[in-house]
């Protein structure tokens, strides 16, 4: 008999698909990706059916079957959710009659308690509250375990390749033990058994590496290190030890051994000091509290920028999908900013085989030099993407950046050849192709503002840019084909040379009338009048050269009358002589 159910969520994810069973096997097809997973009838060990609200979840515990038909490996579970109440009876009959496995019905814990006990079955972790299941978690969904404090254990969960921003996504689960608490005899026995199994597993792995010709650490030294790490065995440590056997170490498996490790890198975004560990598919930033795995395929661009202080360089790594910031907030970082000292040098040994090393011309077995340059070379080799450096722009202080602010946050604006970027809080990256226009405000006594209007209605306002940078910035942007508005040199102090003065035409007309009167009365004094006119002209030129406030109409009339009376007095005096 074949049964088929639609809209079923499988493998603990939110992806829906179809669940089918027949007489020989059962399987689930992911509707989103089209991936099909199937399991044989012989692999089924036990089955549970749990009611979760209005739905039912089916948990099938499995073991792999070898070529000879014998069971291999440890027990693990597959979880399928979204079954309706009418489907529960059909599932029970199918597993009981066809597969010969009774389907045990369970009920979820509904007391609302947030404390209880944990049970680990294979790779399935169950949190039990008063004998009932509070929740279940497959260790295949756990990326890593961390100890934020001695009494806490954090499980960092794997995220899908492309997170849906309109949906919530669980990224961390944290367990807390209020006190150290002495272990019971049963817990101690379980702890010792787990440790012995883990040691035996590592011995076999070590022997396999020896046979393959790899160099292996001394067995006694390795066991001493393990005993130091195991410690006294509190309840949290016991849980971590148990999960350590089933959670895949990102340094093993597909990731392989770390290619290189930079011990101390100063990040501005997210803030803190991290150890950079480079693997084949990702670089891990390992801090005291948080760990970030940055996959190379998620990196879209890299920029190496010179800071104006001349002492530091900033490496900006832009991501296609942002990573979560502090788990106490909802911040997500689309750009990472790492700061390096320009006068510092480090030495790293790359753990790569000769064939892989020969594919990258910029990598050597022993890397020496500035840490920024080494990190750039490693990222360039791993991602295949080039690194953008500071462009041709130069400020009046011969730096590649302009000091400015966005609201209350100060930083540096880098006009690059094809884009603008502001670091570091917040990081803003804008391509010139996405810019509608850039408006430069008239400068004040010291500063001016720049507003960048982008396609889609987004605006960025950069404030407190020094006034002396206006001309060079405007010329640079125009050369890049950016539409620039405003920015004319409307300095208020420049208004001194353009202040309103006397109406020159009116004064000239008045002088001409006086000259005509003198010529009509006596031509003998023409030369004297010319001298007087020259004196008057020189006085007027001096008045024009000296900056003065706008004269009132009364002052102009008075000055004209004084000139006329002065010339008449000279004429009378000459006639008497």
C-alpha cells in the first residue's frame, strides 16, 4: 500500500514537500530544491508520533544497513512535521502492518517549564519536561557549540544558504545550569563511558592517519591534553562532552584542516578581536564570545582602504547574505570591517599541498609581510575575486578620504573610481551607476553637506565636510559622470567685494553739470577745473577702493552740494585776483 502526504516539513527545516511510503521504503521530496531522500524498510528501528498543537510530527529512528545486510553506525533520527489528525491513524497502520514497527504516540510537554532534563539518542537531542518532550533537535542542524560562560552552553545552528528576510530564523539555542551541582553516580558512569568511547574513536583515527603516512602527535601528550580539557565534569560540561561526539567539527570533514591562522585581528564591524582561521570553503572569525563562519561564496567584494591617519588600513568585506551580529540584538552585518596596522609584520605557514599551492601565484608556503596584504592575498586566492584599493581621489591634505559624519556618527568617506563608501558606523556603499544625483550645499564658514540620492528613493546625507574639499570633490565626481547639483562658491565672506556702492552714473552726471557751468562762465579756468576734476576722480576712486557700507541718499546730496560750493568759492577768488 502506498501513502502520500503533501505540505510536510522535513529534516527539521521550514521547507515543505511530499512524504511517501510503500511496502519497501519511505521518503521525502523537498518541493523547493527537488532533493529526494529515501530510507529502506530494514533501516527503521522505532517510530514515534507526537502531537504538536493542531499537527502531528513523525520521528523515525534509523540505522544504516551494510552490503551484507548488517546494521552499521549509530542510531539517528529523521523528523517530519505537518501531518493532520486524520493522517495519524493511517501512519500508525502503515508502520505497524507494513514495516512491523509499532508507532508510539507521545504528547508534548505543555506545563510551560523552561527547565528539565536532556536525552541524547544518536544524533537527536530531546529536552524532557516532567517525563514529556519539550522539544527535539537534530544535531545535524547544529553548526557549533560554545561556552559563553562556565554555566552556559550555546548551540549555534546552521542557516540556509539564502535566508528569507521576511521570516524569522532560529540561529542559537542556549542551555544554562544555575549552579555547578555534583553529578550523580549514574551521570558519572555515563560521563566516563562517553569519554572512553571518544578516546577509543580518536585512537582509531590516529592509527588510520599513521597508516596513511601523516605525522601524528604523541599519544600520551594528546591524552593529557584531553584530560585537562575534560575538567571536573559539571552538568553543562557533561552535555557539551556528549554533544561533542555528534556535532561535526567545522575543522574536520569537508572543511578539512585550517590552511592558515592569524591570531589577532581587530574588527570594527562586528566590534572585537578575533582569530582568523582560513579553511577551504570559509574563513572563521573566532572571538571570546561569538564565532562567525564567513563562506567564500557569500563574499561579493573586498576593498582595502588607506585611513587618513597613515597608520592603519581598513579591509571591507561585503556579503551577499548578511550575518547576524550580537545575539542580544537584531543587527545584521552586510559589511565587515577589519583594521590592520601598516607598520606591523607577521609570518604565517600555509598548510596546503604543492598542487593546490601551485594554482595560486600570489601564495607561498611561508607568507611574510603586512597582515593586511597576507589576508588580501588569501581571500583573493580562495574567492577568486579581486580586491579594490583606494581610487585616484586626493583631498587637500593628500589623503584618500574625507572626514565627515552621518547624523551623530563620525567616519570617513572614500570617493572611489566607481563608487562611494563610508566607514565605519554605519557602513554605506553606493555605486555611481545607482546614483540619480548628488547635491552639494553652499558652504558655510567651515563646512558643507553632500546629499546622495539613489535609485529607489534612498538618500544618504554626509555632513561636516571641510569647505576646502568642495572644489576637488565636485571636479572628481563630474569626471566620473555623476550628476552634481549646487556646490557654487557662495562663501558669505566673499560678499565683501560685491557690496552695493554709490550709483556711479548719478555722480558722473552731477560732475558733468558742474563742469558745464564753469566752462560757460570763464574758459580761462579750464585747466584749474580739469585739475579739480582729476582730484575729484581720484577721491572717488579711493572711495571705491575702500570697502564701505551703502551710503544713504542724504549723504550723496550733501556731498554734491559741498563740491558745488567749493568750486564757486575758487571762481570768486580768482576773479578778485
